[in-house]
């Protein structure tokens, strides 16, 4: 028995340290950059929205998901304090190094990009990453009609969106433009200057499944906490399945409605409420021992909130009109695969511990729920304060 208690103690300590290490992770989270690319017969233009401080601090975004874990975390924090104008000067100074990590190819020729403009957000919420916008251009070789674009894996994931451009006229159907997730230093398919990029349906499905999955693992810390809050309610699979099903139905509903523009709620309302939902569900585990209708209704309501959070991600990325439904479903499948991965991992770990239901609740579920609840309160307070200060 003393050995078992030691195992439980170490398990809980590890969980506590893991969760507390992410309490203030939002300012340090590495999110995919979003690039809008326009290819014309004479020029390639790319507008990139990115977390420039990661590059300036020389943090390898392919290796870390949180800048706090990187050796240059202090440099990153210092860069976040710089005024936008000063940050722009630092980026211009290091532009040659950034350009070396860009990969634009027209046939066998490498495109040479130049920095046209760089701006950063003013009066940022320090609980969130600052978004900077870099506009870059390169001449289009006269003998080529398409290019492939990407960047080095060290710059992290890149969501690339094809724009029609004013010079394209009626030659490009705006509903069939390319959108894809590029990671690991991968390149886009050929993006044409004279027509829409032909993207197989299988590639559309794969892209949006990947986007949905990475929004949960590793980037959806708040959604992971919520799912774990449901998991720690009971050691039996049936109550867990009912809760997860209710949550999935709810967030799928608002994700679909919000993606169509039928429901709009400001992020300043949604994000603090999502954090509050984490705290409520986790802390309710401490006093609610039976799965009641009231809990299911609350989970459904919270699922609606989380669906709005997922929709905010898709609003930045965009959904192709021609493949809207399949893209939306694929994104949702990716989200569900992420949630299933979290649940499956938690189930596997829980089965390694030879506990009775009462022992599981006493040594694992209640302490973990308490930690998750406290962190949820902390995130909610952080977001409210950030909104109030911004």
C-alpha cells in the first residue's frame, strides 16, 4: 500500500506541474502563421500574419509549442515589450535571415522576395501573442505560370491561402482557390497565375482534418482541460461517452452556424466563458457524484461556447465555398480525433493504476479536478484582465 500511495502522489505531482506550467501559456503559444498569396503573371505577393517575436528570438517553432520551453524565452519576452515601430526595425534588420527561410519556387528557379511593409498590433493584450503583418513580393519569371510556396520548418506551421488578385479578372473562380496547412517545411501545390489551383478533394479533407487536430493537440490547451474535466467525472466509460457525445453535438452545431455567419459572438465574451466552463465542469466533479440531467444541459451549453471558439479559428483560415460542407466536416473530424486522443491517453494511464472506483476518485479524479478547476479560474481571470486592460 505505501508503494501505491507513492505512485499516486507522483502521478498527481506530475499532473499538477504539467497543468500549472501552462497556466500562462497564451502569451507564449506558437500558433500557425496565415499567409495570403497572390500570383500574377508579373509578380508574387504574400501577406503574412505571424508572431514575429518567435523568429526574432531565434526560437525553433518546429521543436517547441510554447516559447517558455525554449532556451531563448527571455529574449522572446523582451521582444514582446518592444513598441511596434521598434519591432519593425528589428525585423527589417534580420530580414535577410528571414528571406533565407522562405521557399518560393517557379519551376527550377528560386524566387527572391523583398520586404515591402511590416506592421504590428498596437495596444496588445499581453495574455495573447502579438500579430505582425509582413508584406513581401518577388518578380514572377516571364516563362513560368505557377509557383510553389512554403518556408522552413523552424518558422512553424503555415496556413497558406490563395487570393484571386485584381489582375486575374474572371479567369479565377474565387470559390475554388487553394487553402492548405503547410508544416515540416513542406511546399504548396503549384499555384497558378492564370487559373485556380486544382486541389484534389482528398487534399482538402486531409488539410482541414490536420487543422482541426492541431487546434486540439498541441494548441488547444483550454479544450484539452475541458475534456479532461469530463473524463475525471467518473471512472466508468458510459457516463464519459454520454458527456462527450453531448459536448460534440453542441460544439458541432455552433461551429456550423458560426461558420455560415448565422451566429456571431465577440471573442471578448466567448474566451473568458470558455475558461469559466473549464472551472465549473472540473469543480463540479468534487460534489456531483451522479450524472444528472442538469450536468448534461450545462455541458451542452458549454459545448455551444466551445463551438464558437472553434469557429473563430476557421474564420481566420477561411472555408472554400465549393467544398464548404466537406471542409467543415473535415475540420470537425480533426477536432474529434484530437479529443479522442486525449481521452484514449487518459484512459490508458488510468488503467495502469490498480485502483477501485473509490480509490480512483480519492487519489486521482478529485485532486486532478481541483487542479483543473483552479487553472480554469486563473485563465478566466487572465482573459478578463487582458480584455479590461486592452
